[in-house]
C-alpha cells in the first residue's frame, strides 16, 4: 500500500475535485437511500444517457419505496422494458416489498444491505456511503482504472482474486476521507469523465502530479488485464428432415454444450474448417436452407442446416425420432435452432 502522504493527497484531491466538478445528477439533489438505490440498480449495466429517462419515469411513477412495493410485477417490467437484464427489475420489486414490510427504512450497514435481492457489494457500498455517509468502500470498473493508474498497480483487475485486494485498498483509503459520500462519488465521476478508458484527460485530473501511470507516461498500460482466450470456431451441420407434418429431432446427451437439449439430427461437428460451406461441401452437402453464427463464452459456432431425406439419416446411422411439428414450441432447443424453427412455416419441406 502507498505511503500515508500519498493516500492523504489522493483522498483530499478526489473529494475537493468532486465538490467543484461533480455531475449534477438528479438523485444527488436529494440523496435518499431510495434514490441512490434506484439509480444504482438502473445504471448497473447502463450508460447515464441511456438510463436517465428510466430513472425519471420510475421516480414519477413510484416516488418512494412504499409506492414501489405496491406495484404489480408486470407494471414494473413494462416500465423497465428496453433496459434489459430484467432480473434487476424483479429484484427491485422484491427488495421494495421486503423493506416496506419491515417499516420502510433502508438498512445503513453493508452486510444487511447485501442480503437484499439484487444488492451486491458495489450497490451496498454506494447506498451506505452516499446516503448514510458511512465510510464504506466501493469498487467498480471506474475505481479499478483510477486505482490502477494512480498507484501503478500490476495486478490484473479482471482476475476475481484482485477484487479482495482492491476492496482492501478502497477500504483503507475511504477511512481517511472526511466525507465518504463525496469521496466515493468523486471516484465514480473521475473514472467516468476524466480517467476514461481511452485517452484519459490527465491534464485536467486533480491527481496528475502523483499519478504513477501519468508521471511515467504509460497510462495505456493500465489497468492490467488478463487476456481472455480468443473464441475458437466450431462448425456444426444439422439435417432438416420432415415427413407428413412431423420433423426429425434427437436429444443431446454428451457432456458438451447444450447438454440434454434437443436438436435437429446432427450430421457433422468439427473445429477444423474455415467456413461452414467448405465443411458441408466436404460432407457432400451442397444447398443449405439456413446458416447462422452463434457466440458462446469460449466458442463461435457456425451453423448450417441442410435438407435431407430419411434414407440419408438411416444410411449415415444418425439417430432421430419424429415428432409432430406442433410440439416444437414445447421442447427445449438451443437458441439458434429455436430461431430457425420459429422462422419456418410448419412442416415445410425443401
Ligand atoms: S492522471 Fe491521468 S491516468 Fe492518472 S488518474 Fe488522472 S486521468 Fe487517470
């Protein structure tokens, strides 16, 4: 950890910069726990510009925890529509109901806050420090970046093991702050408006005289991140075989992607090709009826669907069973196959 003088420079500069330059965000006018919580949940995966109308609509419709707690889930989801990550909205309502049922007051301590649905360490730290002024740390991508550059940290910030270290640092730092609310909001704003991921505005930064990355002229080297493995390409060919309103399917049962889901009869599957067309050609399959790509966490799937006769499945020893086409919607298929099956008229032959 850096020496106390550096830490005290960091703390005093961040807080005083915030008091003069903090963004005038609506929840800051009256930073109640309800306002801070709502803003933190809405802006978790969302940029300020994108989420502002949602924040305004929520506050207009549900001005306090009591009114939100009485809302119907469908109503909350409709207001949330377009924002994505719908679990956030469901948890928002669950938490509102819990708090309302216990008297309507938010807890101020982090450990109790973290027990509420949808509230993780970051949101708990934000509510506790900003709304209640408690000296609680928070660490998000903005804070990671400022810390990494200012202190010249060599630990990879996207390694889960680094989170503990960063939280410990943030905890030691905030204990030195006179105003925990200003300090944490200052870190958030500094990270998003000055110490930006690309081309940080170091000349306007209150920390630049002592910032290791800036002084050494290598801000681009921070934050250090573990390189994620490049996704590998995988080529998968399915057969489309229908017979009088029925379609051939099979169950995936190997320990692999989509385990236990259903699929169209699998004709070929390989990591060794450059295009799906090339791969299909090698298998003597010429005219696909559907091609798509699908991203998984470690693989990029190239999928081709080719019309085949039942004789082809039998002669190539492909397992299959026919189901009535009307049952397709009731069976669990992987997303790309479900998209294909939803896009074709029932039992279409090619
Ligand atoms: S001086 Fe530059 S790199 Fe250092 S904290 Fe400020 S903006 Fe970030």
